[in-house]
């Protein structure tokens, strides 16, 4: 399990760097057009932080057994997809209703960290 979580985290971090670079260079005019540069940067920041969180989970999974760490990883991935994904789409399309689902991803992030806390408790 730990190898899969670490691989997922590494890929997610690589994507965060690539998307961030693309946003800073290739999407700059579009982001400025919609006034969403800061929103895009927030999406990249949380994407990257939680990719690093997955790397941490993978390292901990080697030492700690139980399903809490697995659930933490699942919630982090879902949080990235929903939180950062909705902000990415909102930033490049200007579709503002997507902001309504962004907090669901935030709840996923919170659930991930709480699951980690329970996993460590054992």
C-alpha cells in the first residue's frame, strides 16, 4: 500500500508543478481575462500541499498499519480533484457556479487530516 500511495503522491506533485507552470506562462492571458490568477494559484498551492501529504502518508504507511491511512489518502486525492479541480476549471472558464462545489473538496482535505490523526492514534 505504501508504494502505491507514494507513487500517487509523486505523480500528483509532478502534475501540480506542471499545471502551475502552465498557468504562469500559457494560461496567463486567460487567467487575467477572468481575473482568476489568485484563484488558480490557490488551486495549485493546495494541490501541491496535499500531494506532499500523500508522500507523508506513504512513508507512514510503512510504519503504521490500519485502514485510517488508506482513507486519509483517498480523501486527499478526492480533495485535490474536487477542490483544486473545480478552481482550475473556474479559473480558465469563468464558470462561477463551480465555486459552490469547491468546499466539498475542502471537507475532503479536512477528513484526510482527521483520518491521519486517527491512524496515528493506534
